[in-house]
């Protein structure tokens, strides 16, 4: 029994690294259990489920986005309480833009950097202790964005967030069950 308690305590205080990645090749949210296990959990399919409806998993619809935005609004206290104890490790944000004309490119270059500084200030409001950050503007053939954000957090903070906001859990459960019929099948979402 004591061994089980020790293992549960180790898992609760173990740091977990969450990495958000978006570039030309990847759109990923990965969770790494870093200290005890060399385990990587990939959340691409979960994101696909969150942004699409049951009728068509290949198409993002306004109805699916509206439903998930309402779900995010209900769970924002849980997310905020769990993430305020996180430690952001690295933030990379690089805009890839096309050249148009030299006169226009100079003006747009200033606009792109002002936009990046605005985003940087927003990230610093949310996470003031960033360890490593990289911002930039590159000229490429197509418009794109490279975004990578990794942060560390402990599982116990997630558990404390659930305990602190237990009333929100009931609201979320009620919202998720709202789309079900009497025979147990779900509606459009």
C-alpha cells in the first residue's frame, strides 16, 4: 500500500511538458511525461474532434466552432488555475511573408514587427517568466507562421484546479449532455 502511495505522489509532482507547434509541416499539441517516463501523447485527433462535427470530421464548421467556444468559456477557470502555476520554457513566433514591392515591403515590415511586439506583450501578460523566446519576420514564397510554445506544469496543479472549480465541472458535464437525446445518441455535435 505504501508503494502505491509513493508512486501516486511521484506522478502528481512530476513535471509534464506541453508543446504547441504550428508550422508548414506540423500542427501538433504534444504532452511529454518528462522525468519518470519517456512518453509522448499526441493530441492531433483530439483537436480534430474539438473543431469538427460528427457528420463530417474533415470539415470545420461554424456550428462546431461555436460549440467548442462555449465549452472553452465554461472551462476557462479550470484552464486559468492550472496554467497560472506553469513555467513557460520556450516561445518561437516567426512570420513568413512574401515580397511585393520594395516600397510596400518596408511599410509592411514595420507593420509585421509591430504585430509581433503586440503578441509578445500579450504572451508576457499571460506568462511573465519566459525562459527563451524568438521572434522574427522572414521572406518566403508563401505566407505562413511558425509557432512553438512549450511549457511545464505539474499534474497536481491540474488536480487542484479541478478541486477548486468543482462547480464548473458540473456545468461542463451538463453542457456536454445537453446535446444527447433520450435514447443516448448525440445530436449534431
